[in-house]
C-alpha cells in the first residue's frame, strides 16, 4: 500500500503529520517522530504572547513597568528578548534539518503581521520547508465587526505569503460568522494550505479558591466531528490544501478525514496519551484498511465522502440534527 501524499507541494511518505506541540520542540523527539513514520513535523510554536509576557516580566523586575519615558531601555530589552527567543527557535530548525529528512514546518503563533514579517524570512533562511501561521484574534472586542476581524487575517496571510518563497499554511479556528466564505477568501490570498482547526486555552473555575484554571487541555475523539464536517464541505471548493487537525486519535480518525478530502492529517493529543510510537500504529491501521478495501494509494479514496461527491449533500448540514431527534421519541418523566 502506498501512503505517500503531496502536502503543500512537498512529497511526504505518510498523510500523518506530527502537529505543533511541546513534543515537537526537541530534536530528540523529532528523530523519534521520523523513525515512527510521520510524513512531516510541525515544530512547537513560537508565540508572540510569550515574548511580550517575558518583556513585561523584565520590566516589572526592574521596577520600570508603566514608565513611558524609557524609550532606549524598552528598545534594548525588546531587542534582547526577541533575539534570545528567536535564536533558539532558528537553531531548532537548523538542527532538525541536519538530523531528520522529513519536512520540517515552523509554527508561528502571531497576531500582528508586521511583527513577524522579518522573522518569517529568518525562518526560511534557517531551512524550514514551510511555515504554519497559527492565527487567532479573540473575537471579544465589541467595537470590531466581523469584517474588521477578517480583514486582519487576510492582511496577515497576504503579507507573510509575499515575504517568503516557501509554502505557507494558515491554522484557523471556526470562530467566523461565514466560515466557508472566509476560508475561500483565505485560499484566494495564495496560501498553500489551511489547517482546520486549532484548539485554545479553555478556562474553568475553581469554586473553592476562586481561581481560573485550564480544562480540556487535550482533545478527545468526539472533537473530530466539527473538523470532519468542515473538511467535507470545503473539499474541492477552495484553491488550497485542506489539512485536518483536532480529535484524531485512531487510524479510523485519519481515514475519515482523508475520505472527507483532507490532504493530510495532524495529530498531537494522541501522542501525549499513547506516545510517539503510536504514529506507526496509525500508519499500519491505514494500510490494513486500504488493503481490505483494495485501495492502492491515498488518492484512490481521498474525498470519496466529501459533500461535493455525496449523493445527498444535505447530510452534511446542521438541519439533519433536527431530523435525528424528530425520528426518536423520548420519555422525560
């Protein structure tokens, strides 16, 4: 069975990609990821927020937080912090390219295109095979319209795509009022791929000590449904590769996303739960299924169950949930 696929124009040996997470932040783990058969790896993200938080911490330690007159001081620490963080990240890219042969994709978590235009070029110079931009602006500003927010995303995608020659993917959430139209607009910027979907910090409350704590840090298999639905809807209708992410915890999950039309599938949470070696089991499960159904390669079945290829496209729409309940009776007493 041939598991090889084209991903962002890169030929990779498997559709299973190790997604960005702390596991992909060391060369030692990257070597294990390659040994277990991943087609590519997305490095742990470098976060714009991390730099700013570190920046503010130094200012507080120096007792200078809030002082607007310290331009030279701020410029110095701004340069120093960015240099320390970005150098480590660029070194990781260089070391990874020296020691593994699968594509190495840099991940940049950003909220301002100008902030990262120069860094994106440095990532390319360091040898990254592609860049994944993890874009998310929390839609909590009451003064900003959906059109305002979408324009920011489109501007970032366009400017960074223009700044580099290597493939660029955009990792998105589903927090958009007209998701299909927006992703089509993103694809029209010329980006090479869209990753659906990213996961975020989810707050919970500790009701005894009144603190905000994280919850649902890792994805669950149930979360595949949202991504599966949208991969199915978008497959064949946008100008870019669709990469599935979130909720994939088994070979069956990978197969479902490929049937929906995904070009490749990212996994992360399952690597925490089962270990890096589980990548091999994912590949073996896909191969066994392909043999059972007599598919020689992934292209033979990719998109077979997308909405565009379905004899009943309405099955992919939310209205079917109403039909599901109308077909059942419930005794609530």
